[in-house]
C-alpha cells in the first residue's frame, strides 16, 4: 500500500472493481432519491401547485445530472483501467467528493426553497 500511495504501483483490479461497485451503488441511491422527489412532484401536480412541482422537477434534473457525472467517472476508469495509478485514483476521489458535496448541496437548497 505504501508503494501505491507513492504512485509507483497500480491498484489491483479488485480495488477498481470495488470502486466501480461503489459508483454504481451511488447511482442507485440517486435513482431512489429521484423516485422520492418524483412522488412529491406528482403530489404537488395533483394539488395544482405548479410552483412546488417545478421546484421538485428542478431537483430531479440536478440528480439526473449527477447520475451522468457518475457515468463520466466510470468511463474515465474504464478508459484508464490498464494504466490506472494513484494519480487517477485521486482524480476519481476528487470527482466523487465534488459530486456529492456540490450537487447534493444544490438539491438540498432547491428542496428547502
């Protein structure tokens, strides 16, 4: 592990597989959130509250964008799988962290309007 942290070795494929599974699980969590927010959109549509329905639709759009970003991260890993190194791992960690912090904060702010 110390050699990996120094950027001298590639992570083993098991670690990459675990990373891919974590990304897919995150995407599933976003899908679950989308389903919940969609139920609220439908509720407010049914009540004739277009403003609230629009708010929840905007939150769904951000979550859908987050799922696309996960796909981009997965593509980055796939493209670099044979040469994936610690620098690539840091790039992926940073991208996932930004995705969670920025996009989920944006969704939260929308929902709290």
